[in-house]
C-alpha cells in the first residue's frame, strides 16, 4: 500500500527513535509494551507542532492524489495555536491578537522541531508564509485543533457543505461546543479581514458568511486513556479528508496510528531541515 495507509513496521519507525534516544538502543524505548495504550510510543502528549507537521504531510498527500487524477480535497489548516495565541491572547485589540497568532502559526509552519533559536526564520519569512497560504475560503475544508488547556479536539469547517463539525474524544457539553464553534467562525472572519486590510489581498466577504454554517457533532469515538486526544484529532481529520467512517478512528487503532505519525513527523522534520539548509545556501551564494 502507499501513502498514509502504509503499515509502518519497527524498521521504519526506528529513525525517529534513534533521533529521540541520544544513541541509546531503540529497544530501550520500549516499543509498545502495553497493547492497550500508546504512552511509551512517545513519552508526552502531542504538541501543536506535532499536529502541524502531520497536517502538512496530509496536505501534501492529498495534493499528490489530486495530481494523480484521484478524488481529493484541499485543506487550510489553522493549526493548534488559535486558542492560546488569539482567543485567549491578552493583546489590546483584534489586530494585535491576530499578529500574535500569525507569528506563532507561520513561523512554526516552516520550522523543524530540531531547529535552534539562533536558526529561526526572520519576520519577513513569516509574512511570506502567510501570503503564500492565501484565503482559507478558497479551500474545501478548514481545520482547527482546539485546546482549552490539556486537551486536543478537532474543528472542521466544511466550505462545500456549509457545516462546522466538532470531533472530541472526551465527552463535553454540547452548549460549550456550540459557543466554541461560533468563536472559531468569528476568528476566520477576523483572519480574512486581516488579509484584506493589512496584506492587501482581494478578499470578498461574500465568500465566507458564518451564518450559513450549521454546527454538528462529528461523533468522535472516545479515548480510554488520558493522553491520546491529539491522536484522535489527527485521525478524525484524516478520516474526514479521505471520506472514511469516523468509527475507524478508535482506541484499538491508536498504537499503530501513533507509530505512523511519529515516523512521518520525523521524516517531515528532516525535509524542513533540508529546506532551511538550501535556503541559507542560496543566501550565501548571493553574497
């Protein structure tokens, strides 16, 4: 099989563990000793950068499918920093809050998780990444990884069907999600407003009217541990993007899915590092 469905074994996961283990044998990291959990696969919860890296891979995978003439969709990913960098920001006005979000989102998009602070990209690159991303309303769906603190869930805004679906692997009140989805819709409005007023993009308000979108429970399967919320969020996004039944994203699949994500993220990080190396080499050659 090919793409994200490939069954990655220990030999393909091995490079990731070698990178994390500082030279220790891979066996010392205890690949999946517990068949009912995934904590040993990666000894922490997923970060917003982990979510970003995998979604970047998924976007590339879907683009490859489109180029091959297969059915596919386009995803605009707002990432996992909308809550803390914008909605919960202490900035004094909406423009400052949006710039706070943009600096976090678009600096991170082009960074490897192994990049040091001294290697971080310059602010003009952040704005170029923002401009290159374009208008989210031009895509089939938009994704947001919400996090109220210590828990990931997925929001999908489907521009084709005019629906907002929330996928939460831990049961929460419907009222809370209705309000959160409305906040995310308003965030998209403010984001597009920023693109138009601050970046001079040809944004038309008619292309995105939040009042046209119905809010629906995506009925995510529930996690049975305290650390797989990010994995369920990624799995639900993948399932939605390739039109799989959401029930395939369940706890019994999390061990192998986490292994795939860790391998793919490690590979994606290496691609980013190579991209950064080539960029710096081009700059040196121009001097």
